[in-house]
């Protein structure tokens, strides 16, 4: 009997809505442990966001309604992306994965432009840095996930070869790197860059807008991870509810892995990070695409 | 040890410039007419390669009817202080500026203009220390101005200088990078810094006037320690040594050892604090946290030996007021061994982080010629190949009993400045171990002494940030003139060179690389109706 997601749609969306806050709390606790600190409780991010939601903005920017609208629509798209990727994992229709990718791309773009709506030099610089990073990273993210999904679907119906496994491994590496870069963690937190930009993209946000902004960032981190995990769990256990559960269980582990990477690295620079990423992506993707063309026409 | 060869050249210089020379201990005093001042300063700085430290304007009208101006140099190779003094008119004090020959004298001349009212010829003048609203004819360090006189403050706004050619990024006065208030105006083209303007000194605390007017010699030790929250002991030691030098006091050796030990504890604390901040600025917070965890041991050590984690308060004229017992000595040695091991392992990891290495290497370069021209101090100088350290060149306290290396790098970048501090941390641990081992017996404080009037004492103490200098003219029960110059004062002008053509992202670490220690109050920036304004906080 095929399982219908309709039965758990609302609890699932609610789960996706809450889990980024808990995972961020976990990240903060983990980072604290790695840095010889006690750190805040795991629920601290929930408290932070709830408190901010109850606080009025300190400054009434003329562009505030547009910022709010952009952030709210981003949030909806982020949750929808997670919903479609769930459909893909459970039901196996590849089109759902592409819906999810498209929604995540729009989510990232809208979230990226919000700092550019605020008249502040630090906000502009932070916003432009985010755009520069996104120009390189989002293309690689979408390409790598698409390739990962396509090759996966091929391996599910055709004979698995060492070449196809190697290509899948290469695109999976690109997908994981780009999902890490999308998460705006060190060394890719150049848009926030607290020391030089005084929190950059966040500088003019306060109260509910800041809460929404922080929430969207965490939601983006979850969505980016889940999109990379989707083909991986399908590779392990095929389409179905088991894969979804596996994906949900692996998410905190990947989150913790990303948090650990962030602890051991320092911040990059706007003239270094996009260039380094571009070099890695172009090399790995060119090899992958060439390989894919070879095995398709062989 | 007297150096007849070095002395001979200063005697010759004094004779050639129609001046008077006298030598007291390690200080060569040359009194020259104002007309010869620039030539003499030029020879001392550019020919004899002395370091310029500071200048001090003095109101000597109650003593002899004149103002005077003293330029303080140090001949680091020969181990002498060189004080070039000139007397100026009591009615209209005008001195020739030496900036053309000694660029490092820029700020101290303007400070003498603000606070003592000495005018300078041959240079552009501007207000440096006093706020813009301060009456132009009121010079607080003149003896006829009461210490508690305060003109009625006014609130004044000052617009940031807009540039049509470049973007203006305000950095400060309240900014996450800057742990004290200061203000940098960065002119940027894209994300590259084209030029920098610095504004500081907006609220002068007036401690020199306070000390000269309201305190006695021993009280000033505690005031001096409060000049800085990080290297306060350097200031109190420097002050005490300057007074002791002026009064020719023979301070017990054990006290000198304790001073050196505590000075090195303060240096380790300061360097670890700086490293933590630097790692934070580079986004490497794990390094920040672990270095500060190691720093905690140093604060514990300071508490063990002085009773305080910071602001130790043990210095007095004539010695110290807290001894080190055998039990404390053993505990201290144990803590130092642990610290050495811990610091070594964590710094190896931190310097291997790719982003840390890449962002420190080749950024914020200060070429050697600028370091010399601006007479920068401490790790900033040593990272640019200037081999000077007052602990070795102008020995004081108990440093002559310790063997240590002075780390010098030639690259002049942020990495070199970090490496100097890292090497110095290990050297400081070694110095403390050596001094604890050799700690002599005997008293720790002179019980009976007098400080004669009209004597001069000048002392440089190598603070974690560079040479700290205190200049004293003794008076009755309190200094007649007390001039303090912290090392950051000499290092800030170099930031303009270091920041030019750097990425904006590296501005915070470059500013931090001089380990700046600014005044504790400044102006604020407000953005009103989309326009940036600076406003004085006058309360």
C-alpha cells in the first residue's frame, strides 16, 4: 500500500518549521563544547526568536513593509521546498525534486536581496557580498543536485558502473560543498562578517524583522541540507517512508558535521571565497559532465 | 656602563649648536637655542639613528619665566636617553617644528600646542586633543589654569567629509571590532581601501593635570596604573622608575625582580588577549576561546603573586608592597610550565588554519622605512625589521639578570606582528622562570627617602604594545610636570600606511595588529535622516 503524505502534511510542515531552531541550538551547544565553553541551552534559539517576535523594531525604515513581505514569501518558499523534497523522497517523482530546487533558488534569491532594501553602507556591502557568493554558489548547487538526482535515477533503473559511481561521488561532493556555502557559515559568512561590517546584512534589522531574518537563514540551512540528503538516502534505501525517516535522522548529523567544520575554520574574504569555490566547482562539474556524456553515448 | 664614544658625539653636537650639555645617569640633556632645534633634532634622529619617543611642553614661568619644550629621543644602541630642551618666551611661546626632520613628532607638537599653548612654525597646525568647542586661549596644562576649571560645554556636530570620488565607510567609534571607542574614516573603491582618516582624542582625561595638582608622589602610582586596563602595571612601573631615577633612589633588588616578573605576566596576558581578539576578527572563534582559556591561567597567576587578576596595585616609589613567598614561587613555576605546553599546542593548530594564515600573510604591510620614520613601537616596529626593545637596549628593573631573545621579522605584515607576539609570549614565560629562580633576598621597599625638587627623570618601559614613556620634573610633594606617552600614540599614525590599498575585510585585523589602546571615551556617530553626523558627547 502506498503511503500518502496527505495524512501527515500539517504535522510535517510544522516539524520542518520548528526543527531549524532546535538544530541551531544543537549547533551552538556543540560549538561551545568544541571551544571549551558551556554554551546556552539547546532551546536558546527558540527563546531568542520568540523574544524578538515580541519586540518592536527599533527603527522604522520606509522599506520595512517590502522587507517583511520578502522575508515572509521567502519563508513560505523554503517550507514548500522542504515539502516537495519530501514528496520526492517518499513518492519518487523526480519533478518534485526540481520543484524543490526551483523554490529553494527563489528562496535564496529573495532572502539575499533583503539587505539591499535597507539604506546602510554595511548592509549594502554585506548584501553585495552575498550576491557575489550566490552567483557562484547557487549555480553550482542547482547543477550539482540536478546531476546528482539524474544520475541517481539512472542508476536505479540501469546497471551500476564504476564510472557512474565516480561521477555521482564527484557531483555529491560539489552538492555538499555548495550546500555548506549556502548555509553562510564560516568561512562563507562574509555577508554578516561581524568584525568589519558590524553584522552586515543584519545591521539594520531588529525585533520581528530580525527574528524573521534569522529564522529564514536557519530554514535555508535546513532546506539546503535536506536537498543534498534526498538523493543520498534514496541511494541507500530507495524511495519510501524509510528514506524520509533516514533523511530526518541524518539531518542533525550533517548539521553537526557542518557546525564542526565551521569551528575549525576562519572567515574568508570576498575576493577569495567566490574564486576558490568557482575553481573547485568548475573542475569537479566539468569532469562529471564529461563523464556523464561519455557513459550516456557509450 | 658609560659609553664615552657615544657621549663624545653628543658633546660635539651641543658645542656645534651653541648648546649646553649635562649627563645624569643614562640621560643626556642638551639645551639648545630654538633656532638650532631643527638641526639638532635632524642630526639626532636621521644621523645618529635615535628613536624619537615624545615631546613635552612645560610651563616653567613660575620657576624661570619661560616655557620650555623637550624632545625625547633614545639612543638604543648606546643605551642613552637624549633630552633636547629649548626655552621659549614666557609671553609668546613659539617653537620651530621638527616635523620636517622627525615626522614622528607630529602629534606631540600639536598636543603641546593644545595643552600648553606653544605655537609651532614651519608646519600645518590643527587641534588634536581638545574638543573643537574648547576656547582657543585656554591651555589646561599651564600652571595658571586651575585643575577643576571647566569651560561651559557646547554640543557640536561635525559632518563626515564626503568624497564624490570614493565611498566613505565609517569605522567606529562604537564598532564590534573596536573594543574601545575610536573613529576611522575609510575611503573605499569597491572593497579596497584608498585612504584613511583617523579622529581621536575627543575626550582627554586630563590625568597629567590631576596628578600635578591634586596628588602626591605615591598616590600617582595608582593613578598611573589606571591609564590602561591592560598594561596598567607598565605605566605605574614606568612612573615609579622615572621618579626613582630623578631622585637617584637605590631601589632594593628584590623589588626590581618582582616588578620585572609582574611586567612579564602582564605582557603574556596582553599578548594572549590580543591573539584571542585577532582570531575572533578572522572569524576563527575556536582559536579565540582557547587562547582566552589559556589566558585565564595567567590571570590566576597574577592573582597568586599580586592579589589581583588585573590592575595589580603593588608599585610604590621605592619598591613594591607585595612579596613573593617560596610557596607562591613553586606554584607559579608549575602554572608557567602548564601554560607553555598549552599555548604551544593551541598556537600550532591556530596558525595552520588556512584562512588565518592567508588573511594574515601580506596584509597590513608597514615597510621598515616608514616604521623608522614614524618611530613606531613594540611588536609593530619589530615586525617591520626595527630591532629595538627597551628591556635590552635601555635595561631597567631586573631585565639585565635574564637572558632572552628579541624576536624581529622583516615582512612587516599582520602575520609578522602576530608572530612577534607569539614568540614574545614564550620568551616572557622563560624570563619569569629565570627571575623566579634567581629571586634575591632582602627588603622589597625603601623605607626612608626624599625626592628633591627640580630634578628630571625619564623612563621607557617596554609595554606589550611597545615603549611606554614617562617624563617627570620633580616638584614639591608631587611632580611639577608629568608627561605620559603610551605606545599606541606612536603606532596609530602608521595605520594610514598599513591600511592603504588593503581589502576592507582586512581593515579590522590591520587596525588590531598594532594592538591599539585608545582613550576610554569618544564621540558617537548618529545617522539622522539618512545623513551621517558625528556628535560630541559632553556630559
